[in-house]
C-alpha cells in the first residue's frame, strides 16, 4: 500500500499543528524545513516541484590558503559529489546528493572495484547497463496491460498529446500520463504482467545475472520468479525500509536490482538510498531492532521503518540514546543521513544490499501543470547464490536460473 496525495496533505496539516513554532532544524542535519512544517509533508506546489525538487543546488566552494590548482581540483570534485536536490521522501522533505556512478567499473568488469563500492556504500549505480530499446519495450508492455485492466486511470490519447507537446523528455518514455486522482494502480499484484516476455527479457537479462554473480562472488545465482513490478501514481511512494525485513529468513547474501522502466526523474518517484547505512554505527541499533523484525500480514507498510524520511535522524537518535537525550534534558544532535538519488534513464540499474536503508521518493510529477502525474514504472528483482549453503527465504517459493530454468529446492 502506498501513500496518496490526500494522505500526504492530511499528514502535513496534522504534523504542522504538532510542530508549529518548534525549531526542528539542527546544525549538520540533512533534513530541511519549511516555514512551519519542520520538513513535514504537505502537497508540493507546481512551482516548488519544478524549482526546488528537480533543480540541483551546489555548495559554496571553500576558501583557504591552498594553491589555485589544489582548490580547482577540489571544487571540481565538489561539483560532482555535492550536487544536492530537494526531495519528497514520503511525507517529509529532505535533501539528497547525487548517487555515485559505477558505470566505468562495470564496463571494465572490475569486480574488485565494484565490490569495494558496494561494501562501502551499500549500492551500485550502473548507467546504460541494459539495452534502452529493451527497457522501453518492457515499459510499453506493462502500460498496455495495465491500461487494459484499469482504463479509467489513464488520460485519453487526446489528453496525452496535449500534455506531451513540447516535452521531448517525456516522449522518450512513451505514454503513461494518468488522470487526476488516479491511485492504487495494482500492478504489483498482476504477476501475469511481470511474466510477459518483453518484461522478463529485462528483469532476467544475462547482464543482471552477471552483475549478481560478480558482486556475490559465486559461480551461479538464481532470481525469484515473483517480481516486484510497480506502477506508482501521483503522491504515492514506498516508505523507508530494508529488504531484510521482507526477505531476511534466508541467506544474507541476497541483493536487489532496482530497474526503472523508462526515464524516472527525481520528481517521478526515483529511488532514494541511505548510503553506508548497512555498516554505519548510527544505524546499528536500527539494524539490531527494526532490521531483525518481519513484515506483517499486509506485506508492505508494516515493514516500513517510517513513511517520513525527514524523521530518520530523530529515529536513529531515539534508538541510540533510549531517552532521546543525555539524561540532563539536552537533546543530542541528530546524525547525518547520506541520502542519495538521481534522475534515471532507460537502461540504468541500481543494485542494493539486503541491509541498505532505502525508499522511493513521492511521485510529485505534474505534467505541464495539468494536475496529471506521470506513472512511474519500475521493478525490483532479487538474487542469491544457488546451493545448499545459501538457504532460501521460505516466503518465496519459486526461483529461476539463467534462461528461465526452474531451480529446485
């Protein structure tokens, strides 16, 4: 179950009343606040969505007595590493830096470099890993199938043409403008769609098998037959979580590949990753408590740490200190959460570790100010080594190897 725009607005009003007049910003925190909301969600206006979410800002270059050459090199480094965007992290606004790009190491098949980055950051971003035309064909197949079953959710051809005019970046993805108010599209439950040949050609491609085998350092891997194929409408998101809560009853040597079907900009609901959260001491208590829990009967929201990314620093502080302070009434400064995101293009892939904290940003797209959102289509595929030494999570029954061959127990 995902949040909706109405839920976001209601949460904003409730949270604004709770924190009115309270200064929620602390020096060094990554969360940002608005006038009264303390970073809490409210409906992001069209102007804000285009100005503050999609537009990166850069930190001011430091000045000191170093040489111009030294400063120039460091400023170039800051330009790439310190680009920051404002993001609706569920029902709370945060800032996030740009994901680090591991594409060069992938093209060189430099497994030592890839594993070192994965071990340090908990994720790998690889640009253009999958053929662009294959990804767009998978997107088209998913949207055609969904539109046949949920036609009331999609804009008419005439409405789409009106919104797409002059918007070349949207035409790259092709189709998928929703009617205002469309929600709960239900693609995740339609596994017959995930099983379509055009979609399986992407989600079970040889390149993904290669990546999983290289990162996990094993001869053969298998992937779940079940695929987490999602169509995310306006205002919807997936909350803060780790995959261990959902798939932690088997081997810890399991990774997820997040595959955007088409171009997914930050405002469309791109992936957000808390870099280094799988090893950070700040997240240690979360890993020991929340990370050892299991999802409830709903299968989704009960597995979230929170629906508000701006709350994560406070959650980390409470779990670390117990009383939320030093025992003398002085609240501790919240830890910095290194949120990372990017604008994804067709063919890009992000791999995640089972204990890496992540979520998807809220879909706040607003096609040409019409109030209609672009549907975000993406798929999670899970991977683990084959063999008796690597037990499977009993909640996932069917697994496949290369070529779609079933892997027996």
